[in-house]
């Protein structure tokens, strides 16, 4: 327990001290994420919060996780570094979807083939148990890519990705501690500590954004934890087995996963790339119905907690029935939102966005060359 608490405390302190330095550096170097017609913020804001998260998370893990006792963790950190630097480049220079996908697959390959973290069984979901190796590898790659992008895409409202990530980290961390998988509990609470520190500066009105370097890293860590959770949770050998582990694991990540799968499906149906940007996410729908950033974040948090509760307390029904139940609830909630009355007036952020000039650039974080340009915003 002491190591877990120290890990969370160290990651929190490091990230909390790093974020103001990053904000000041962004101000001095004039590095900002500038608003445009699709974005919700209306003034230039630094999007390098992932740097603080990565530093706090990595240092805390390196201090308290022994690579000799847990050799797979060296590959976790290697994959995390690949994802982090991929995200940093995308925060500064716009990367094509193909290059981002290649980087994500490379990180997934390190974990799947070198750390041997992959999905080998569906544990009875839809009557499927052990998977052939080729199908196991394909499903593992898809799972990594989808979850990594799920947290990247849900990061559209102040505090949303960080709050949902904090929830998932606490759930996974508590479970792994209960079954004496201390290293994975440390991994979870190291990220949780960094997220708490980051959220202090990210809640509306945000002083800094997570950026792709933070959201992609958060997605990668969730991918590792959920696959490990599925592998061990329903084993009779653990001290606290969880039935319907696949469905419960899906429920823990339900809001970002469901939103991403829905948006990807809509884009593919309309003949577009699944990675093409739009304003069709769940948080956009809530904003269009008059909610502000804080209410959207709180609503998504409660909704994710509802899915976790349904899956956990209904786990005795079996994975198939639990999965169908949470999918039915998700469709019901989505239907209620879609057919509810849209706000007659645009939200304040939308009206301000329309009033602001639209910036066009080949970079996402753009250096502003004059102080007047900042003052105007």
C-alpha cells in the first residue's frame, strides 16, 4: 500500500510542478493551439499538458516498479515513449492519419509481441473462449488502436478525457491492488496522480490542454490495463475473481469506446476515413443541447459509472447478457439525447467561436509572431 500511495503522490507532485513551467514556456515561445471553426475554445491555449503527464507518470513508475520482478514493464515504457513522441509531433505539426496509425501499431506491436500482453480468449462472450493465434493477434491490435484513439477523440471538452481517465485508473488500480498485482496497481495510480494534477489546470476554463501526447498515452495505458484485467479477472486463482470479465472491462471504458465506435461507423458509412474530424461526438451532442463544459464532463462521468455498476452487479448473468444489456442501455441513452430538443440558441462557446477569426495553418500548435496577435484573442 505504501508504494502505491508514494507512486500516486510522486506523480502528482512532479506533474503539478511541471504544468506551470510548461504553460510559461508556451507563453514565452508563443506555442498555442489556436481556435478554428471546429474547436470549442475561443482563445489560444497551450496543448502540451501531455508533457507534464508523461514526466510525472514515467518517473513515478520507474522509481517504484522493478523491471527485474516485472520484465514486461520495460516494454510498456518503450511503447509509452513511442506514443508520447508521436503525440508531441502531432501537437506541433499535423501528422497524417496514416502516420499516426503506423505509430500506434508500432507501440501495440512492442506490447503484444515483446511484453506478451494480448487477448487470447473471449472468456465465454457470445460462446467464444480460446482464440486461434492469428485471430488473437488481430483482435489485440484492433483493441489497442481503438482504445488509444478512443481517449484521443473524447478529448474535446475541458476536463473530459482526464476525468474519465482518472475513473478508469482508479477502478483498475483498486482491482489490481486487491488481487496483489501491485506493479499494475502502481501503473494505474501513477497515471491517476498525474491526471489529478493535470485536471487542476484543465477544468473549465482550461489553462492548458492534454494534447495528443497526453490523450494517446492515456489510451495506451488503458489498453494495457484492460487486456491484463480481462486475462486475470475471471481466473479462479486470483483472490477476487470477477465473472464476465470481458463485459466488465468493456463497461469500464464504455463512454469513450462507444463514442469512438459510433463515430467511426458513421464516418465509414458515409464513405469517409474513420479518422477524419467532425462535430459528431457525444460531447458535441450534449453541448448542442445547452450544457456547458462542466456539465458535459459530469454527465459523461456519471454515465460511465452507471455502465460499470450495471456490468459489475449483473456479472452473474454471464458475459453475453451483460454485454447486450450495457449496449441496450447505451443505445437508449443515445436515442434520448438524439431526439431531445436541441438548444434554440447556439451555446456561448459556439457563438464566440463563430465570432473569432478562423486560423489556417499547417501546424496545430502555432507560433504567434506578435504580441498583438495574442492580445486580440
